C-alpha cells in the first residue's frame, strides 16, 4: 500500500498547536496526512495558509502515525500573538 507524502517548507498550524509541558517555547501540532519538514532548520510559522507569517520555528521531532503527522517544534521568534 502506498503512503502519500508532501514536503513542506512552512508550518501552518490552523491555531491547533498545543504547548509541550516542561519545555520552554516548544509546541506540537497534529496535521492530517503524512508531511515531511526540514529538521533543525529555521522555517516560517503561520496560523493559516494565506495569512501572514507569525514567526519562525525549528522542527525538533516528527511522528507519522494513522495518516497523521505530529510535528513538535521550538518557537524561535514571534512577531505577534494575534
């Protein structure tokens, strides 16, 4: 059985990110489908596909399971909280 995979260069959270307990500035987000991100590189973080960038982050862990990607990232800079 084939596994569809997309390669992403920005992280779009759709506002569903959750804070990782006991780790400063670390968050995780569950995304539909299997997605591949550059690891340990600075990438854009956006709330929605067509919205402005809210900051930069670094992907520290990716987990693929049950047609979902769990992406853990460290927020490096934040432009706005809204």
